[in-house]
C-alpha cells in the first residue's frame, strides 16, 4: 500500500466511545477516540525475598480469553489534560493494589503502528507498597501476579500453555533491558 499524500483528507468511518475507524486514501486504521492514550506500568518490587514484577491477567473480549499483561490504563479518559504519571499511579493501585514511591517515564511507544495510531507512555514503578487487593473496578476481575524476575520465562510459558494470551509488552521482560 502506498503512502497517502500529506494533504489527503482523513475520513472517519465509525466512532465509538473508545475507538474510531479512520481512512486516509487507501489506508484504514483505528485510533483512540477523544485523543486519549494509555499509560503502561512496569512495576518492579525489590523486596527482601528477591526482585519481582507485578503482572495482571484479565479477560479480553477481542481474544475471547484471559490475557497476561503489564498493568495499564487510559490517560485522560475521565479528565482532559491528565498526566500519564497521574493515570499510571491510579491504575497501578486500582488494578494491583500497589502504590509506587518512585516513577520513571521511559517514553512514548506505539502498540501496532501498521493498523492502530494509539500510543502509550511506559512508566517504570519502584519502591512498591501493597495497600490493597487490586482487582480493578467495575467488574474488571483482574488477577494480580507477583512473579520472580528470575522465573519470568517459565511463568509466561506456563500461562501460554494454559491458553492465556500474552500481551506483546510482556516480551520486554523476557529480553531485559528496562530492568536495570
């Protein structure tokens, strides 16, 4: 497919509360509605029993099964102009029951740039304190996993063998890099 000229109009084919289907020339893609994006949290628990990462598992309708993911949530869904760090702190507490003392903004990334314009801000959370059970809000039924980093590959393989989908962002845990 050829790149459309910059002045080719962008047409909205369908718009819902969270997603919009757009077309520019022959190129079709999906965007987040209302200009919102996501905050994704790499939560590292350096505790006396070793280094762990906090993962979440929840049912995802498009996959028709549970998916293993990093905690995440929408930025600006309820309040325009919300900072990614504020949304990340809220989502970490709601989804996992943890609060972070330290946050590091790693930058903006794109989920699937060939078909989705959505971006997310990746934040590393550390200095974790457990303040609740987590599990999400409004029937999200999130399962919280505290996984030893030295056993992450085995944990992911076991979840995959159980039929759980694996979010691509979990792959960064298998490769390392951001964990230093």
